[in-house]
C-alpha cells in the first residue's frame, strides 16, 4: 500500500461511488489507507512525555492556499473502553463534524457523516475505527462528493485528513494524541474563524508571516477546545446512562 507523503500538499479529489459492494469496499479501503499509515504520519509528532499536555498548530501560506498541520496530546482520566464508546456514540458527531445537524451511514467499522439536504455548505466526513489490545485509533477523511447523495458536492478546494490515537496508560487513564492535515483557501479559513467570533485573520495589508501566526494561534485554541469538549462529553454520557 502506498504511503501517504510526508510533505504537504498531497491531496486527491475523492468521490464515493454509489454501487453496493463497490461502495462498501471503497469506504473500507479509504479508512484502512489512513490506519496503516498511522505510525508513518506520527513520526513527525514531538517526543512528548505521555503525562504532558501539548498542542501545536502550524500554518503555511502558498498563494491563495493555506496548509495546516494540527498536533495535540492530552491525558484523559478515562478508560480505553470509555473513550472507544465516546467516538462510537452518535452524540460525539456534533463535535467531530462541527455541525448540529447531520446524517449518518454505518457499515462495519466505518461511519459516513454528511450534511443534511438543506445545508448551505455541504460536507462529507468518512470515519474509521480500529482496536488493538492497548490502543484505539480513529481516522477521518474529508470526501469531496458522494454519488449516492442528493446533496451537491462539497467545496472542491478543501481537503482534510485526521488521526486520533488513544493509548492505555492504566485502567483509568489514557493519553490521547491527535494529528491532522488540512488544506484550504485562506479566504475559507478567514470565513470559518469569523463564524467562531475571530476577526483577527481578516487583516488586509499584513505580511504572510503574521497571517500564518494568527492562523496557528486560532488553530491552537480550536483544537484544544475540541479535545476538551470530547473529554467532557464522556461524563455527560455517563450521567445520561444513569438516569
């Protein structure tokens, strides 16, 4: 299997086919491609002690394009089974997909989340979940289109791949590592940040390095808040299960 290139941007336009068996095999192949490259992509991850929290997002502008690498590590006071259930629970999808409204297609260890038909900006996120003895891996890949959907194609200039790797430290503690690659138009990132109340990216006349620093700072806060919300959801789901 071909390894994912180390240097960005290397992306391919991906359309999911509609035919039955071919569709199932395509989804499985796409998530397995990411899973089997987990160790390779994480060789760039800093040598951080498992007990330390860490977040680092970097951004590089190339003309109208923006290339981002997002890294995060956090120690969660939860068991490996609790974290696995979190990523499989439908309630986590609103955080994962950054959208309150979504639809889901499940096949084996894959999940295809996508926007509803009335969404102004359609999107498709393919997810895969893999289990080892002391490790859980969740992979995510943005798809550009789905032949089985009546929705229009998603933005043709947006690409994203992400890995979440959970290692067991003890029966009640795990280290969660996240690594993501994202390529999009800079104007798209400016609009995305504005939706979250950040207008610092929309500065005309500033130099490229300043833009890259502002994007990285926004990414640091966004990724760290993402992992905090996911971890907090475990406790909320436990409370609901006891009611």
